[in-house]
């Protein structure tokens, strides 16, 4: 689904769009499982569920563990694994170009509230965003539209004025439920983020 000249804000998923974090989360997941006395899971399995929220992690990865236990494990593991993060080489330029066009920019991610800002600061993108919305109390994870609704409220734009950029069906479903346009972009497929945005917005990013 495309967007148009009336677009006033672009909402980005984090993992798989602005950063390639698969190797990070593979390490974080297995670090957490080791903490709970569980065996490592294969990269193929993590790939098959990549992008899901913590609620699904509890079912698929940590049966019997509480949300708080897993959040704590992730908080402990991320600083040890974050050096495996790769930033999209076009992310900074794209955010700067959108800002120059007067478009608001936000990250909307299923990553927990304690970690998303850390990732964005580490890769040097935090200062180029108007809002960061991540999983917190009272906000359901994508594919529910809650995170997008929160971002729209913070940015002061209506759903029809926003474009959501994501790499999974979780993002697509959330965008549809929130009433925003959707652009599917997957960093691991090697395409140009800038070109994808120009196509969706029907305008050049100079």
C-alpha cells in the first residue's frame, strides 16, 4: 500500500528496517535461555519467529517463565551482544532527508521500552527521531495497532497522514488496523531504503 503527498509522518519498525539486528537477537535469546537452564535454539527457528513480541517469546522460547523474568534477562544480555548490531547504511541519510522535507519521524517497535532507546543511541539515530514508541504497560505489541496509535498521538498526525515502514506481517497487520499506509521493506533483502521511501511517498528525498 503506498502513500501520497499528504503524508506528514513516517513510522519505522526498528529491527529489520533501520538496523539488522538478527545476530544480536539470536545471541540475546540464547543468552536468556542459558540463564533459565535451557538449550540454545537454532538460528532457523529464531528466523521463523523474528519480529514477534514478548508475549509470543514467552510461549515459543521460555515456557513457564514470567514476563518480568524475560525482560530482566533481555536487559542483562543486550549490552553484551549489541556490538553485533549493523545499522542500515541509508538510515541516517533517509531520516535527515525526511526531516528536511518537514516530515515527522518515529520508531514503532516490539522491542521493550528499556532496550529500544539504547539501540537507537548506540547506532546514532536517536537524535533524528521525534518519538520512539516501544512495548510498555498498557500497549499491546504489533500486530495490534496500539503502538502506532501512540506514535500518531505523540506526533499529532492522523492515521491517513502517516506511512508505516516495516519488514514483517506483524507490521503490515498493525498498519492496517491503525489505518496508516504501509511500505514493506526488509534490510536483509539488500534493497535501498531511500528508493523504497521515494516510491511510497512519490517524491524525491533530496
